[in-house]
C-alpha cells in the first residue's frame, strides 16, 4: 500500500508497510500512481501526452523512472507487502501484557470550572474526593507487584487538579523512591496542572522529581479565558501565564509540555500555538476538544477543512521558525521516520486497560482516565487487582488489526487504531471508530512527514 499527497511544494510518496518516504518530481509521482494498474506502454503514452512538451521528459526518461520504481519495489521500499497481516493478531493475542503505568487520580476536585471539561470539573460525574496516602501507596505496591521484569515504571499525577492534594503527591513520590532499589525499579513521574497553585516550592520539587510536567494553557487570553474560568467566573490566563513562564525558565532541560485544547470557537488554533511560542514556550501540544455534538464548543463537520488548513499553516511556520533559529516542538508532529513502525506499538497503542490503568481516589481501577466512574468499565481495585479480566482481555484485543475500519487505512501503523475512549464515546464501542479524530490524525501525519522530509533535504 502506498499513500501519495502534495504539500508545501513537495510530492510525497509513503510506502505504508516499510515506512519509506520518497520525495519525487511530478512525473515520477504520476507514474507511481499508475504503476500497479496500468500497462507500461500506456504509462509511457500518458506521460508523454502530459509532459512531452518538456525538454527533460522523453520515452527514455520515463522508462528509466519505471526501472527505478522496479528497483525500489524489489528492495521493499515501494509497494511492499504487509507481512504481518495474517499472523500478528493471533500472535499478539497470546502475549501477556505487563503493567507499566498508572494514572493516579489524586484529586477529584478542581479550582477551575472549565466548561468543556470531560471530567465534569474534576469530579468525573461523581463526588469530590482527595486520594489518601494509604490508597496511593497501595496503588504503587500494586504497580510494582504486577510489572514483572520491567524496570521503568510510569506514574501520572492527575485530576481534577493534583496540586490540591500536593502533600500526598510528595509523600507518594518519596515512598516510590524508597522502593526502587529493593525492587529494581525506576519510577518516572508526570504531573498535569492548571497552574493556579504553582509556586516556587512546587517548581523546585517538580524540577527535581518529575520526569515530565504538563501545563494547561489554551493560547490567547481571549481564547483561554472563554472556557477556563474559576468558580467566580474569572478567566485564569493572567494568573497562570507568569507562573508557567517562571516554571519553564527554571525547568532547564527537563521535559515539559504546554497543553491546549481547541474548540469550535478557535478553529484558527495556530494563532494560539504561535502565541504560546512567542511567550517563550517551545514544547507545545494542542488537542481537539472531544465533546457531545450540540455543545457550543463542539467541533463540526464544517470545521474540518479549516482545521486541515490550520495544520498545514502550522507545519510551514514551524519550518520557517526553525530556519530562523527559533524552533518549537509540536507533540503531534514528533515522528521517527528512520526507525520504522514498531510492531508492539502498532498492536497495543497506548496500552489502556492492559499496560496502563487509572486509579480513583478510593482505589478503583479503570482502563484510563476517560473511563473513570463508568461502572461498565470498572476493572477492580488496587487491593484485589484486576478482577474484571474479561474487560482486560477486551482491551488487549482492541487494536488496529481487530478493527475492520482500519484494515485499508494508510495511517494505521502510526495511530495503532486510535484512542479507545474516543471510539467508545463516538460509537458506543471501544472497537468502533471516531471518524472525525481519524481525519484529523491523518492530516497531522501528512504534515509531520512533510516536515521530516523538508528537514532531511536542508543543507547542514
């Protein structure tokens, strides 16, 4: 399978199964499109009819191009076969996933009242709650006990707003560190915060202990304050931006992300990304809102062409700023073209429900944070472990090969079938398809490949 597209002046050909990317001229681009369905004599005739007026195109050049394509095909870099398609699902089904990460919901409460919050202002459609240390400690013991020989373990402190339970966060980090040597483990912590309670003490601790920190900011003041307000109805931009700037300045070379959400109200979201870059933030992510249709901020079908254009604008501006010596990273454009598709990631995706679980303040287990407090997706607790093994098996088999809608998709090796939670909320089934998200993902991958191709072609 190949995927061809034109972007930013490049004619791009992706060989899906090998991961090879080819930048070609217009003649080669058209020949590749005809290669598998059209006799060679007809290809030559059509190319001469279209390009014969050019001095550099004659029958010999066209035949030489066909020979080059033959060689690439023989080398497995064009029209390669999906060698795993008939065996990978069965082989993967017999593997036993090992737990590697927990999302600890240390706070089911929040000091902001964001209207679009999927977690219902941090309460997850339930009662407000803070995780006691004893529950978090048991969760860490559960992770260690079920991680097998895996050394690196990941723990995300999440909410709501986790800084509202800050002492427990610190105590849990200290406990985890005390267990590393005995159990031959290495904990990597992440914290996601809206920034309201961010201060020097939090900054110092995070810069020492947190492998990554995610900072929530939606971009321009008027955009951010439209939906990210406190309970008094006041926007939070003026409060948090100076705090984020100080935090990032002191962060050094440690990982962080400014994470925003775009909605129907700011389909020109590139202006928010550029605004954040101009504020001095270089590690950026901007996610499409996922909400029920009919909400005033929900994305619509009419928004799609605008969003596609925005992703292209973003890609071009990133290349421009990189050339000017002021680059920034966009999460969804981070792509490794040299390593090729990873079979395990292709099958398991994010690992929700198997390698990754969410833990509520009272210790209940769910496949991920987006399923929390949905009784149908309760998987057990941190004392008894995963008791709903049927649900675990369902998530284990929820992957790109099991979904018929993914079979002929050129981007399936990059998304691993997409987000199970988004599929569930869109279709009622974790094995369903969130088609809107699929379209956005494919556009992002096209842009990411173009950026990599442009960077590879630049003189160094």
